[in-house]
C-alpha cells in the first residue's frame, strides 16, 4: 500500500487546478508526469508543462511500454494473449451483469405494497447483493489472470522492463511528486502495472485526475448512464494499483451519470459500498492523508439514499 | 384540435381583423396539443392546402375557412415524436403557389429548397447535432481522386480533431457527403460524437456525384470507383486501418442503394453499412411503377433479394414511417437477418429528408463504429 498523500482532482482540460494542488502540498520542485493514458499522444504535454511552470518531467510510460514490446517479442506476445483472455472474461461478466443489474433496477423501480415494505426491502437488498457477488467474482477471475501472467512471465525481471524501471527510478530521484493524467484507463493501468511503478513512486505525494484517479484506486469501475448503445450499467473492470483505499472516483459525473435519477445513484452507492463514490467534476478535489478522505467544498459523493451529499462529511 | 382553440379562432375572427391580428401575434403556429397539430393561415385566397410528404395521407389536405374572415385552419392527428416537413399550397383563381408557412419560423433545407417544419409532441432536435464549444473541431480538406471509371473526382475528407499521422483511423465513405454536412449537420455531429467518445476518431470521405440517379443506381463504374480508386488512394494519402472491419459505406435514398450495391459487388471489402431511407424498390411480380430511373435499382434489389450473400458484417438500416419506402426497408430487414448479418433497424416518425437522416446519425454511427466511451476518461 502506498502510504503517501494522494490528491484526486476533477478533469483538467477546461479548469486547471493541478498547479494549485501541487503548490498546496508544499511542492515547489520537479514534478513527474504520467500521461500514458493519452496513448500515442503521450508527449503532447506542452500545456500541462506550461501550467506547472515548466517543472514537469514526463515519465514516458507509454513510450517505454512500446519499447518493451519491440525489444521483448515473447513478452509482447504473452501480453496480447493476456489481453485476449481478459477481453473474453469481461464479455462473460457483461453478459451476466446485464441480467443481474436489470433485476436490481427492477426491484428499485417497484413500489412496496403498503404494510409489507419489509418484503420488497429484503428483495432489493438481495438483488443488489447478487450484483456485488458477481462483481467480486469477476474481480477474482481477472486478478487470477493477472497473477498467472505474473507467475509465468515475471515482467519486472525481464531485461527490457528492468532497464526502464532503473531509468524510471533515476528520473524519479529528482522529483518531489507524481501527477497522473487521465485518458484510456486500462491502457494507463496496464502500463503502470507493467513497470510496477507504485514502489518506485515511494512516499512522494500523487496528484491524479480522471482515468489517473481511477487507475490508482483499489477497484476500477467503468461507467456511463446514457451511452448511445446498451443499458449503461457500470462495470467493475479490475483491481487498480491500490495507492489509496475507500473511494471510487467518478470523473465527469455530471456528464456521465444521471445524477437526478435517485434509483441509479442509490444502486451505484449501495453496490460499491463501503467505498465512497465521489463525483469528480471540474474544480472538485478529494485529499487522502493515508487514512482518511477530505473533500473540498462542493465535492459531492453519491449517497445510498440516491442523493448527492458533500464528500468527506459523515 | 381542442374545442377551446376552435372557439378562440372563431371568436377572434368574428371580432374583426384587428382583434384577430392581436390574437395571432402572441402565438406560435402550428399549435401542437398532444397528438393534434393545428395549422393556421391568413389571407384573402380561394383555397389553402397542406402539402406534405407523408405516405398514407392524401397529398393535399384542405384547410377550413372561418366564415366571414380570411382565416384558414386545419387540424390533423400526428403521432408523438413526429417531425413533419410541409408547404402550403395557396390558390387564388387559377394561381397556385407553394409557399412556406408564414406563421411558422421553423424550416428545414435540402438541395431543392426550404420547407416548413412542425415538431410533434415529444420531438427534440438532438443536442449532439448542435455546436458544442467544448468539442474540438475536425477539419475538412479537399482531395482529388483519379479514376479510370468515372474520371477525376474532387472529394472532401473529414479529418478528426487532433488528427495524427502516427495513428490509424477507420474510414467511412458517405455518399452525398457534402449534402450530409450542409443539411444533416454531419461535421458538427462527427465533432461532437468523437468528443464524447461515442465513436472513434475517424476519417470520413464526403463524396458527391453530379449524376447520382445513374451512378448510385448499381452502376458498376461507381462500385469500381469506390473500391479500386477511392479507398486505395485514401489509404495511401491518410493513415487508415485499411481492413474491412474498419471500412464503412453509407448514404441515404439512392446513396443507400449505392452503398449496398457496391458492398454486394465487392463482398468482404466494407464491413459496415449505414443505409438511411434506402430506395430499395423491388418487384415480386410484374413491373414497378416508379419510373425508368428505378429500372436498374429494381434489377439490383431483385437480384440482391434472390441472393443476398454477405455484403457486410454489420448494417444499420433506418427509414421514416411517413416515407413510401418504408415497405421496402421493412422487408429488407428479415432478409438481411436470414443471411446471418448483424442488423440494427430503426423507424422514425419522419419523412424522406435530411433531418431524419441527421437524427439517426448518433445511433447508426455508434452502432457501426463504437467509440472508447467506456475506457477513456480525460
């Protein structure tokens, strides 16, 4: 477990608060930047560098992973096979989830018969528990695929990866904190995991937003309430890096979630309890001190009653 | 039409022109109340008719005159969520004029002009088709395609925002593409849907024909142009994925015929088809009654229906229920499904027009080319 401070911010594209967050941590020196979620646009970090006053150094995680693939074709092949296994595992999960989530939604839609409220309440709890069980099962299945891959291939010990890890450690030596930007959450997570970066970050504070915030948690939840196709059921994708506990970030919540729909909000909050489901919209901020979360004013969390309340409050 | 509205119309008409003028001034027409749409016209004319393109209704519906006044009205029943394009035919003596509804500011344009539009209860112009200041705009560039079959053709190519040569993009070829941009907000919709991650960043070739009724009607030269000239030249000019699964072909009306016909002639080349209000006329027996321009279309569709093959892996088919083509499109769907193709079919309470085609773009494009919505959080 990473024991240092973690700050999660709202999306940064239109409302930049990153530099302010870094300054608030008392950091005035070099900042390591991870923009691997931007994939092949990883190096287009000019605006962020300017925003940080030119003191950031990009860890080039995407580029390093590409280099590993080129230098170690065996490992590259194994990574592709793992991706295929993961894809199929997710497809099977989605199939089961579509049914169990619909059952839970139906239970929440249903009105109780007067005098027999307890009956429906128990069925609702059972339906939500079934979704939680499925999520937990899926999480174990995906973790098993990753464990088997680690056991078979020990990527950290392979030359190409080890070389980059040594170089990353050296670059990080000069950095006082790490910023992790958003983008493609799985691309980001898998590349960070390939280089086993968390031990390299050490006790440096981490500031992350959007997919960066998601990848650093214990569980990565993909979500959108009104996609153009499909029923819009949030999916528990896999374990994250575990830099913090107790919180699930929902970036762009105003755009991606139907925040006025109390049933959907209640289902999300109950499904992922006891974690706090935090709505990370622009200008919001959650601070992890290694033990507790503190929400900046205006940062909201999804409550089990289906409403939004100030995050970090009891 | 509600009794109250009729009474109001008649009462103000009886009070005289000034009272009527004042009453009309504060109102938006046509009036939509539930499923009833009431059209109103003022003028010293002999007849007023509603001219529309709703298959199933009489082509011209006469307005009623309020006795002793120059006020005319017509109420019709319209399903919720409908969108109707129309004109008014105003008759004075032997003079027949087709005009836009003077009391309705809502209009829709197409290559033939401008129509008045009324929206039934529940219809909403899709917000993803309107400019979004947060969406990064793509760019449209000019290109000339050299073709042995059709001669050199100027086309336009939509490049997504943050286009990079180091990436590989899917390709969609849109028949009447410039019209799609002009009349169906295609560029704005692409910008927005890409920004919202509902479709991937993609390259869209916007092709036009000056002889579309011939070239789009299963003309083998057109299919050759697409497969032998257009796509190879685009793949050498732009960083495209270059695989059937990342190639789409689409269009409306005869453009849909051209899409299906080319995909049928070159099976396995385009895996994704967007077919909107396709003019898929066919005959089970005897001749068709749609005129000689449809002869090659009917020949193609009859042949296709006998042996559909595998023109594409995935097809999005849409049609308006107010179109005469609805029968052809409806009967195409089970045929495609029997052939084992993955089909999504959508009907809308709309006609054969660009805004109908615009309104289906989100669903069609995101079905054929799903974006990274679930994976990307920027």
